[in-house]
C-alpha cells in the first residue's frame, strides 16, 4: 500500500492505511517510550508519521480519533497558540500561621453575615507544587488544554496534555455540555530524580526542582518529548461550567473522580475551621514522605452557593486560602566543597556543612548546582551559609552571611581535571556543566559506559546485563571496554561464579568472540562519546569510511583551526558543537589508549556504501534552495541511502549541486567552480525517484 502515492489513494485505501498506520505507529511508540527499545530508526518513524499526515491532509474526514498526529511527535510548533480562559485562573491568598488563618475565617463569616456559632464546613487539600492547567471539555470530549499564563490567557498545550496518562480524553456521561477543569500537572519526586539522571546522561541540563521539570515538560514544542516525561495530574477545581454539577466542593471532587480524574487522596472535609490546625500539622509531618512536593494546604469553603456569594477580591477568591508551610531555613558553616562525578561524567559541586536542623531534618550536604552558581553567590569554604530545603528534594544554599566570613577565605577554584580519574574536565561553550572526558576508563563512569558499550545498537553482547557488569567491575575484571575481550580467557572462572554455569559461561564467551568483527558505525557509537548517537555515528562512518581514516581525521580535528575540523563541522548533521565533543574525546590520552587497545582486539569493518555502484555512490552532493517535491531532510536521506555524501558547502570536491527554488550563493559558487548543477527533475531521475 505504501507504494501508492498519496494523491492516487482511493478513499477506501486511505481509510485502511490510516488504520494500519495508527496501529503500527502506536506499536513503535510503545517500543520507544515504554520499552526504550525502538524497532526502527528515527528516520523510518518520521516517514511513517509523514505519510500518515499526508493522507490525513488529503482526507480530513477520515482522521481517526486515535490518530498518531494527536498523540506524539507532531511537527514542532513555533511557540504556542494563545488560549483565552473562559473563566480566569486565579491565584490564592496565603496565610502563614493560625492567627492569619483565623482572620481569614472571620472575613468569610462577616461577608456571609453568619452568626458566631454557625459552622463553616471546609475542604482541605494539599497544595501541589506543580504547574496549573485548565482543561476544556465540550460534550464530554477533551478539546483544549492550556497553561495558566497571566490568568486570563495561557498557552495552548493541548497536544502535550494529550500525552498524559492521567488525563481522561473523554468524560463518561452524565457530564455538562461545556466545562473547564482545573488542576495541577506535577512530577513525583522519584520520577524527577530519575529524569534528571536521564537528562544528564543525554548531556542535557537537569531541572532544578520537580515544579520546573513539570512546567518545562509541559511546554515542549514536541509532544513526543512531553510523552517521555513522567507527568501526573491532580484535578481540584472547575472554571466555566454550563450547568451546576454539585452543591459542595466535596461533591465536585466526587464528580471529578467519577470522570476519571485523579483527586488528591489526602483531601479531607473538615466540619469547622478549628480542625484546620491539626490537619495542617498532620500534613506538615507527612510532607517529606509524600511522593510529590507540596508547599502548603489549601482550605476551601465547602458550600458552592457560599463560594458564589463570596466571589473574588483582586486576583484571588475569598472562599479559599493557602496556608503555607513555614520556610525551612537555617545557617551553618561550610566545611568543604566536594566535586562529585556522576555516572555520565558531570562534575557537580556539593557543599559539605556542619550538620544543621532544617525544618526537622538534619542536613549535612547541599547542592551547589554548578561552578557559575558558586561564583555568582561567592561561596567560600569557611563561610557561614544560609541553607534552605527547596520543596523537600534537595537542600540548597541561598547565600552567605558576609559579616561572618573568615579573613583568609579564598574564592573557590573549580577543578579542570576529574577528581576521580585525572582526565581533562571540559566545559563546552554555552553549557553550565563541566564533564570528565575520560569516560571509557573513569571509575565513576565505567559501569555506565560498559552497559552502553555492550548494548543492542553497539557491540550487542548478549548475556552481559547490568548486574553482571557491576559484579565483574567490582572484582576488577572489567575496568575498561578492552577488558571485555579478556573475559574469554576467564571462561572457567566465570562458569564457577554464582548465577553462571558451564553453559552460560560458554555462551557469554561465544557472544564476545562473535563481536570481534564490528562495523565502523557501531564501533563509533559504542564509544559513548557525548552527542554521538546512532545517527551521528553513521554519518561519521560514512564520511570517513575506515577506522584509521576516522581516527586520523579526529586527531587532526583537535586543532580548531585545522582543515580537518572544518571538514568535520561541514558534515550535515554534525556542526561545531558535536565536532567539539569529538575533539575533546580525542584530546584525552586515556581515551586514545583505550582506542588503541580496542583496535588490537577487534576488526573494525569499513563503512559500506549502500546500493554501491549507482550513479550517486561515493559522490558528494550539496542541496540548495527549496525542492518542490520533497523536504531537504528527505532528499538528504535518499542521497545517503544511495551512498552519497551530503555536505553544506560547495567546493571543488563537490560532485553535484542540486538547485531548487530561490537558490542563492551556493548555486553561484557552483557555477564559478564549474561543479555540475542538477535541476530537481534531474536529481529525481538520478535518485531513481522519477
Ligand atoms: S485552587 C480559585 N487547589 O496554587 C482557586 N490550587 O497559589 C484556584 N494549587 O494557581 C486554585 N494545589 O496552581 C487550588 N488543591 C489546590 C491546589 C492549587 C495547588 C496551585 C494552583 C494555583 C496556585 C495558587
């Protein structure tokens, strides 16, 4: 079916293909997001999504409710559309102690003209520290989701919200014609820590706290990114609603629950306001053991007719108040600044302090984030520092008490060597984090690197799971990837280990021996160089052909002014930042030693030029201007599939320049250099597309 051009599909064929594509893409989403084991390449996945979108564009009435265009991976938007809330999203007034809370109740009583003895039933709910959102449902279907924005207008993040598992896409009847449901998108503490670890592994800047992580994940341009983030949702209020749905806030929460929303299980009705104090204490005690961050308790008048009468003052309702927990701060002395090396090589400074009680928890360590932060706050060893527990997750240093600085305190100098292995620690321009470049041997990172090295897309060695790697590493059998190839000599010892036996030891040895031949792209990928994923490894392998050529070029490219560096940067898809990562890797002698040793253990096969022999095999092509029949990315993928090399700059070495609409200086340069120019039509013929 896929061979039929979209313009030629009959309606029946289109319907069948959309169904097949929805199922197929959903399967790939599961493989990618749930199992972390994609079955196809990103380019193949994108091609499926594009085909789906093209069919949908031609037959909009056939768009399926479960269309992959709605779930994830939609074309990245440029910013977000604005969404005007039907009812404004308000904030809450804060109180900090019993007296302020009592004063709030008093105002409520006076406003409603209640007698002194009349009870005011309340509902208490933890105040979730996340990002507030408004969800609009029409006839029970989720139609728009938006951030709070300025309270009147937020950002339309519908596509991202659709990826949340906690979000009901439709409400079971009975439900009103139109309703805005309000709630908080948050990230659980554990999920937040795991996400940060993952982001660091991918070379991205971690988030400072779960609230930032939630808000940042919600405002992604690409819904696929949001989908990969562990976001959760609690619903706690409504905005516009076309008909009354309850008499009390309790009743409203019950309706939300019945529609499938998560409502915070700690929410509790209170008979009257004096119960608030003990509830506040109870939640305050439970706070640090809750799986998510809260920063107080919200108290709401239960009767909705009273809420209606109370209305709003300024930007906040009179019928609710947030009783915040006291800020948890303390001062203590900074004893040392330690540098920790993460499993991915990030050097993170950590404050070591004289133990201090911060809001009931003894704190000895605090994060200092990164070197700029230390400099900005001018934090010095010996200083008296102000510590705060931000949410509950990681204590932070707010600043120093300058009057208490010892006269001999010196500004902190961040190391430029890894404190664990002594390799260079480099900080790429524009990044906040300094990293150890000796990943292949650095003890802090080697287990992580070995796991990557033997993974499916790299050396693909079966029978060597995480536990085994850790155990072998602990015993000193695996200190770098080179040691893998020494394992066969230990077959008998392996067989004698717990969890092994003769058969599994033999299988492991065989699996290792079978990988003594490896294609260049897999080899490059296996090295775990930052930002060199499978796709970039393939680009490099194709461009340089052999291991020796690649290594020579990379060594030369360490010099930023060299031609080798210019050539590396000119590979489409590589660019200066990635080139610098490669240069940093090759600049570290530890890495060169490992490369050398590995090259003795394994045979690295040259990159194959696929479909060799075609008119494009081995040719260098530059695309310029806009092509009418395909995107630049598609053209590039096609050219590479035919064994051509695609670059960005025209030189004497360029074989063809494909000239599209509104081509500029590259076409002129090609003319000047006498490089052969192709029209789109000619290119299509050469590429076997016409
Ligand atoms: S009710 C009209 N309930 O706190 C009142 N808000 O400081 C609407 N929040 O923007 C808010 N947990 O993002 C309410 N259980 C809860 C809440 C809650 C967290 C947030 C919400 C709001 C902010 C106000």
